C-alpha cells in the first residue's frame, strides 16, 4: 500500500483520521465496527462468492434457471446477501453474445457476489470507453472476440447490478462444482475475460 | 489521460488481483460511509448521489484537459462524504 502523497495535514489520510476521531467523539461511529467493516471488505467479501454462484449455475440446470429468473433470490439461496446486493440481474454469455458490465456514473457493483470493484472498474478510462468502444476495451484486457459475437454493454445503476455468467470452458465436464468455482475469475463475471480451463 | 491509462490499471490488477484500496485511508473512508449509512444517519443512495456529482465534475475536467490532478476515485469519495456530513450538520465538533 502506498501512502506517499498523503503525509501532510491537509491530505486525505489526515482528513479521514480527523473525521473518524470527530465522529467517534460524537458517538456516531464505533471504531471497532470500522475495523470490522474494513476487514470484511478486504478479506471476506469478494469474487469467490460469485464464482460459487457461477459454478452452481454451470452444474445445476434448475439453479441456472432460477438465477436467470431472479438473481437476487438465487444468490441469497447460497447465503450471499448484504449491502448493494439487491436488484441483481444475471446475464449469460453464449457463443454469439458476450456481456460486459460497466458503471458509467461511478462504481455501482454487486458487493455480496463480487466484493468491491477493482481500481480499473472505477477509472475514467474504463467508464468512458466501455460504452463507446467495448471491443477495444476487451482487447486491452487481452480478449479478442470473433466479429460475429455481439457485445452487449450493461450500465449498472442504483436500480440494477449485473453478474455475468461466463461460458463454461470446454474440457471441464469432469470437474466438480468446487473445482469449477476455483477457475471462475472476477474479470470473467464483469465480462472482461473468459474462463479458461486449467492446463492439463 | 495517457493513451494506455487503462492498460496500466489492467496490468496493476494482474499483479495484485485482490487490490481494492490503494491506501489505508481509502478503506477507512469507505467503512465510515458504510457504517454511518447503516446506522441511519443518511441513506447510501443519498451518499451515492453526491459521489456521482463528484465523479461527474471530475470527468468533465478530465475529458477537457486530460489531467487527473484533481484526484482519483477515493478522493471524490471523501469529498462526497465530507459534503454530505456538512449538509447533515454532522461534521461539527
């Protein structure tokens, strides 16, 4: 972690410290709860949850159907719920359609299944280009799609968050649900990558 | 914005995929906003509206002059939080 440019009193680190001290003194904040939230979002909530959802959808057709019909309820079945988890919509990649998720306004993202968004997701570069040049953005991520694959861009908002169900890679038919969950990446659930089968 | 600004961020994410905060203060600011909203001092939607306003203002400048000197995401986040607390009268000792 770098903190090099925040050492003076007017820097953000000092402002946050002052804010936390003031709010704690006024009884509005509990510092222990702040620690717990930081720990939760740094280490506990993350894309592993979403990976389990995807792996189950790949292996359980009835679950996949429920997920596509009502993703919020389907992820809650697996125990994943919490702030920014409502109004979740699952969108499925196929041979002809590739889905890409962005939040052009700021950073809307389904926390319970993907954790907090990565730095690039919040960047001006990604937000401004995902809509105008999705194919170029995917190429930046190293993903070149055949020209007959339609790219659909989904703009997240307070009302709707998206979870991409990537395509299950070929050569994974013998893998268990747990093994499959281990190969599903965050990037594939935002739509900037495909899931690769493990090398034999 | 440099031509390959996104490439640099993608490369950084490859090296450290779990990285969501760039400095401890970003995590603290996030947690403060979340806890205050969960305690009912404001709604997350109200906070997000301010965040969007900050991000938009920054985007406009960046689209015009290409600089990011006015800050990155969590700078906007902190500004939004400070403004909201000011509006709610919660920021005075």
